[in-house]
């Protein structure tokens, strides 16, 4: 079975697993007060080019929910594209914490600066929820990427209207490695107020790093984590993983490999005369595929269906650091053999 369902299907990158094995007999204090977390922070600070508050959380959903609701008063909400991950992929976690989502039209998963300006400029009465945080993800749910220029425009608008910009970086590595992004880690402190560095989908066993670009936004956040049950006693397990990912260039090596395999796949699909549903910019590839052929393809490969268009299904294929070149070749051959 060819695995293209997601980018977190393996236990973790061998170097990350080895880091846990190598430190398995060491003794650490709890709740993030350990040397492993400190070393991981120092390596991330080096990538960013400066020191900023960093917290390690076990997963992307809780990182998103806590990071944003921590900034909100009860009458404030979060602006999100309609396809945002927090809308339909987190079981209402934002709403469960008392947050109202304010939906913004988007194109191919991305909100436009023009649409954001119009939305934030609207006059709101005392009976309406006020926007306080703008949520975007890079990459988006549709595999598209915000470039450095995109983020500069969006963040300028956010600052002009006194709202925060949060960047969900569950697939941040893939976004930074994308050919069109022109982004690096060192750009991020100037392009948003806080963001996550995804580990789960780029080689870690689990875990996300949440970075605040302003000290005041992070004040007492560890207490909020503890109250919500995610300030883990064994936080050093997260620290060890991120320390491994940020040793050398492993984090970006993983992402570049995943993106390269996605480029191979997207080009192969086009060569087979299949139409791509969205621009192929990262490690998620969406293709229009005949519905009647899906059952046969499912016998050979794992993937996800993501709606339909023009009478055809939209299939999502995801590549990862462990996707082999021959995996892509075999998938393309399977699709060709099925007569597509």
C-alpha cells in the first residue's frame, strides 16, 4: 500500500528517535524547566536570529486554540478564512473555549489583503463581536503558500487596525521550502505577532513550538497551559525532539525533501493529463479524479477525498520526509494503469 494520506504516518525521523534513545537514562526536572527544552529554544532562537518566548505543546489543535484564546476578551473573535484548519478540522476547539470565528472569503485557501482591509474597516456596533486576532496558516489547508510579500501586506493591515496576526505553522517547513515563498525563519518575527513551528508533520513524534514575537503576549501563558492540561510533566520529550530537528538543517531538509517529491507527483499527474484542483506549491497535491476510479485506486494507495468539482472528486495526496522517489513513481504508474 502506497501511503499518501498524510505527513505524520511514521513514528518520527530516525535522528529524532535516536535523540530520545540517547537521552533515555537522563534525569530531567518537569514542566519545561529542563535543559532539553532550553537547548531546543536556543537552537530555534539561532534560526530566528533573536530570542523570543517559546512554549512547547503536544499538538497543533491545542497550540492554535490556546495561543489565540489567550489574547481574547469575551466579546472579541478570530478572523479566519472559510477553509481555515480551525473551522472544520479541530472539532470546534475554538468555540469550546468561548471564541467566535469570523469568516472571511478566500481564494485557493488564502485571504487577500484587500478583503482583509474591507473586513476590518467595517463599523461594528455594541452588539457585534470585535475582531481581535487574524488567523492564517502557512501552508494553507489547500496546499497553497503565503509569500513574504503576502505576509508583509497582511501584517501591515493588522497593525493598522490594532489586531494580532497568528500564523499556524503546522506545515511551516513546507511553506518556508516552497519556491514562491521567499521566506526564512529570520523573517517571521517581523511578519506576525505569534506563530507555531510544526513538528508533528515534519519529523517529530508529536509536538509544536509556539513562538510569541512580543513579550507581553506571552505573559503567564505557561499558567494558561497548565490550567488547560497541556503543560506536560515530561516536557523534555518535546525539547529533545525539537533540539534534534534544529540540529544542523534537519527541519528544513525534511521539508525540502517532501516538497521535491510533491513537485515530482504534480508534474507526473499533469503529464497524465489530470487537472490539479489548486496550485501545487507545497507538499499537499490536490487533483481532480474520476469518481468511478476511486475504489480501484484505494486498493493500491491511501489518500483522502476532499470534496468534488465539475462532477469529479478532489483527491489529496501528501508527501513527507519519508516519501521515496519510487513511491511517487509507483503511484503515477498505478494511476496510469487504471486508465486515467
